[in-house]
C-alpha cells in the first residue's frame, strides 16, 4: 500500500515538474529546459539566445517591452553568446522580432543582471 501511494505521488510530481518546464502562451510555447520558443502556428522552434534583429515587416515574433510581469528577461550583450536569454543585435540573426505594444506574442524585460525565463 505504501509503495502504491509513493508511486502515485512520484508520478504526480513528475507530471507537475514536466508542465512547469514549458510555458504555454496564446501563440507560443517557451521551453525552459531547452531555452527555446516555439511558434504554435507552424511548430517552428527558435533559440532564446544568440543573435536577433528588429524587423517590423518580416519577423518571427512580436514582443512587448515591459518593466514587470514579463515572460522572459533578456540580457543584451555586445558580442554573441550561447547563454540562455542573452542576445546580441546583429544583421546575421537567429531570430527576428517586431516590437509591438498592442499585438504581441511575448512580453520581454531587458534585465542585464538577471536574465531568464520568468514563470
């Protein structure tokens, strides 16, 4: 009986922790383990690190810059990086974003001290 009870608790905890590793927003899914963001419309996966470009016409995601209540805190660096939530602006990009206060997929806070995924 104790073994069954422990098995059920461990199974429930693994389901809870698996769900905690992915944040599902309206149009995107953020994966904490892989540090990626996935577009729900086509399933395309992008890294949440590396090089980005602001492009208002041809973009992968629309972001809203906020001071609090963010989905992701990013650090903007001068040089390229592979650390989660650290980006550098470049014409040779991994991700193109549009900054849009009205219609956005993800809220972002620029935080050079504590970058990371918020939820």
